[in-house]
């Protein structure tokens, strides 16, 4: 591994000197970032600071204007070099993706949506596998319903099951719970935390909610206003084992982390974008 390649075996994402411009607007960077496999990384920052752009770069939907983006588990024909087998992401063929809107196919059943994701990934869409994925997100009893016959929270669970269908170590989530009511949002946070732990997926999660960031993240990054750069990179050192969600949220350390991250977001929000 060269000094210009900070990735090590076991890393799931490596960004090196990444900048992204839309025309004259520099949205992101430069950003250097490695995400170890299994980490739950949360990106927070003021509106327009480049969180979604960073996620889209990791998904391969955008190409960096300069620098390099590499991820694990991408079925790419490119030769892999260094960095623990990372390669350039292939749009739509790599990570599992979950967006603010679930983007389901309304003419298909819940199970049919998951089956389609399996087929699209080139995997056998057996009833057993579909049920297994739906069970992971607590939806096996509504497999036969149409997507418009289930609640918004359940629809977002289908979107998560569909993302898990992709056998890729990386799960990218862009404000997936923003449109849900507070109680449903908390339930989905708890389930996502459990699912990511059980499956060992590496998650990169974008949110505006500092509370959500502390609850979900094993690491939280606060971005500066445009262009998005790393302003704060904080490990979330909470003793989670054996604690119920409410106990975790009630810890003084939880409040301290929330205050530190919230202060970083607020102070950075006052800066004038370039
Ligand atoms: N396709 C595009 N063309 C031009 N400018 C864009 C495009 N997409 C995003 N931008 C600009 O790039 C900057 C970063 O946008 P981005 O959506 O990544 O920010 P964000 O932090 O995710 O915002 P929000 O929290 O409001 O969703 C913004 O100033 C935005 O206006």
C-alpha cells in the first residue's frame, strides 16, 4: 500500500482527495475518508452542505471531479489494486440503497418488490429467500399485500429489505426516515440498528437529525457548509450492549454527544457557503 492509498484490508470505502463540482459550484471536498467494514457512519450537516452528493459519489452515481472513490464488493471488471481489494463503484450494481421515498413498484406485492431486487442483482428469487428478507425487517405477514396497502413505515421497511437483497457489504441510506412520524421513525431506527448488527453490513447514513445520528452511528461526521468538508469526525463511544433503546437515549453520554455534534452543526451552519 502506498502512502497515497490510506485504505487497508477490511475497509469498505476509501475516498482520497475527493472533490465534486456541479458546473461552477464546488459541492464537496476535498475529502479524505476511509470507512472500515462493519462501521455505521452517519453524515450530518446543514442543508446543501453536500451530504447527498457524498453518498452519490460512494454509490457511483456521480464521478468525482478530482480524487478517487473506491468501495468493497463492487462487481467490477476493473483490476483491483491495493487498498484491501477496493474498486471504483459501479452505479446501480454495487451497494444497497435506501432513499427518503421508498420508490416501490405499486403494481407488485411487497414480496414481489423484494423478489425483483433479488433478480436484478442476479440472485435466485426463491420464496424462502424473499421471506427471510421480509422477516429481517418484520414484514413476513404482509408479503402478499400491494405496497399501497401498507403504511409509510412498512413501505420503508420494504425498501430496506430490498436493499439487503443486494449481496453487497455496503448499505447507503439517504434520510430514509425523514418522512415518517416520530414514533415510527424511532422503531425503524431500532430495527435498522439491529439489522446492520446482525448482517454486519457497513452503513453510510445521511440525516439532519443529530439525535438519530447518535442513536445509530458508531461514528458521526459533521460536514462544513458547501463545499462539504469534514469538520468533525467523532467515534460514538456508547456502551450499547444490553441496553434498551430508551436506556441508551437516557444516558448522560448520549446527551453529551448530541450536544457536541449539535454545536458543531450549528456553528458550521453560520458560515457562508463559498
Ligand atoms: N445536480 C445538481 N446540479 C447543480 N447543483 C447541485 C446538484 N445537486 C446538488 N447541487 C448543489 O450542490 C450542493 C450540495 O447538494 P447536496 O444535495 O449534496 O446537499 P445536502 O447536504 O444533501 O442537502 P440537503 O440536506 O438539503 O438534502 C447544494 O448547493 C446543491 O444546490
